[in-house]
C-alpha cells in the first residue's frame, strides 16, 4: 500500500513539474497558451490526440461496459473517425492558420461572419465539456483509490488532481498538456499491453479460451441484442462518435496547434494502430492517474478559451487580447470548481455521460463540413437553426430520460434503438438544409 501511494505521488509530482516547466523560455501569449504557437510537429500532435483515446472513459467506461453489457462495447474500437480525420483536420488547420483562429467558436464566427453563432457554439461547447471533465474527475477518484488499496479517499484525490491541472494549465496551457502526455502514453501502453495479454493467459490460458469461457457461462453475451443496444444502436453510435470525435472543442482546437497539415495526416495514419490497444482494455479494467489529468487539462484550457474569447469578448468588445488572455487563465479554476461541484453531487454512468456530450458536439458537423466546401450549401440561419434543434433534442432526452420506444411504441425496434444523438444530427441536417434554402431564396429576392 505504501509503495503504491508513493508511486502515485512521484508521478503526480513529475507531471506537475513537466507541465509547469513546459512554459519556460516562451512568451505565453494567448496564441502560445491555447494552440502552442501553431508549432507542434507530428510527435506532439500524436500525443495530444492520443490523449483523447486513453481517457478515464476508456479505462472505466469501456471496460465497465464490456463487463456489464458485453458485445455492445466494441463500438469503441471503430476506426471511421481516423478516415474522416485524414481529410478533415488538415482543412480545419489551414483555415485556422489563415484566419489566426484560436477556438472552435472562432471558426464558426469567421466562416459564417456571425459573432452570435460563435457565441452559441461556445455555450454548447462549454455545456458539453463539463460532463466530459466530470468523467475525468470521477474516474480519477476511482482509479487512484483502487490503486492505493483504499488508502487515498477519492474526494481527496479529485481535489489534488484538479489543483495540479489548474496549476500547469494556467502557467503553460497546451504546452503542459503535451509534455505530460509524454509520460502518460509511455506508462499507459505498458500497462495496457501487459495486463491485456497477461490476465487472459493467466486466468483462461489465452484470449480465445477467455471468449469461449464467457460464451459458455453467458451465451450471447458477446453479440448484439435484438432490441435496446441492437445493431441499429451500434451503427448509429459508431457514426455519432466517428463524426463527433474532432468536434469536441478541445480536440478541434488541438488541430490548430499543428505545424502543418502533413502532421495531422500522419497523425490520422498512426492513431488507428495506437487505438487498437483499446481492445486490451476490453479484456481488463486497467487504469492510471494521467488518463484523467492529460485530457482534463486540455478540456480546462479549451473551456477557458471559449469562455473568455467567445462569451466575454462579445459582451465586452472593448476588451483587449491581452485582457482576454488573463481572463482565460483565471477562468480555469472557476470552470474546475463548477466541474468539481457536479462531480461530487451528480450521478450518471461514465459512458452515458460521454455519449451525451458526443450528442451535443456532433451537432457542429454540418456547419463545419459544409463551410469547407467550395460552395457552402448552408446559410448562417440554417446552421444556427440546425444546432438549436439538434442540441434541444439531445438536452431534452438527457433531462427526461425519454426513449423512442416509449414515445413511439408501435415503431419497429431498429428505429426505436437509434442513438438519440445521431437522430438529433439527422434532424439538424434536415432543418439546416430547409432553413438555408428558404433564407437563401429570400436573400436573392431581396437583392
């Protein structure tokens, strides 16, 4: 027990030191703080993006779902998002560099020439990031408590981890996240590979015998059920998470930190290999302190930038860029405290919180993708209306717990089981196209 506590403490100190030291020798302007001066090469981009694969949702949510629900958890190893990333992220990076963008909301504001749309995206992004941050903090408490054999209280762990994140995010921003990711990825791969291979061999004699033993004890556990988490839920959830992976505000802004579009293409090529190791997490519930700290720090930084630059700035246009940078840094502890409040008082399964956040950020997909086309088929009004409708559907479902099977009991199960976030995206697209066609026609007539 003493040894485990000592190891946890040592790596926390190392992470904190690297995170703070990452700012040394750099003029920490808002651009340096939030997107690393747009100078990250393939290695650092890889580490930052990999941080979005191995979060506490991967270690607790994925393994927990595999244990509790069986084959439905395999949606986590779908790789469609990296195919999308190869095409999409270099274009986002190029547009961001051309217009000197620092946040996801900046992208929408520039692409549609609307500060109101930028503010809407910032608010939705903040709402989505809070549950994601809660996931990291909840997981942090569970992981360290178990690793210390119960010697460290989860609440104390969460406070210590949050203070560490606040410290190096305020000082170093995205540089601190990148350097901490170096340690995290080195440790996590070792743990995942060792436990993912060793435990099935030790207890079952191999990976195939493990699956055979599970099937013998609980037949059909590894397949998709006919209703509920059925094939339609599985496919729609893969589509939702694949389309939404780079729509998270902190992941979106990480693309701006790249040195070139090629760094992002290389990342899209390499990440699927790295992500395949998630398969081992489906075998065991392995974990580590830094799986919460690295993505948590990125989330804090992105949320603070959104709040300062895309919420405060529109309200107080006279605020200078230097003042915005100061507001962003000092927003970090405020956002962290809000997340802590909900972490200690709120409930909800980790994976369900995660998918709710995905349902919100995926509503940005039509506006982003269409804005990168040579001729954008969507208007400002269309994008705005689509996001509002999509977010409303996701929010309503999250607040009421309603399900299509209860609302429309006569509908076939393959429709009832569609992921509500993907359904909201479909309605979003329909509304965006309809409103865009109408508003474009009105504009042409007025001209």
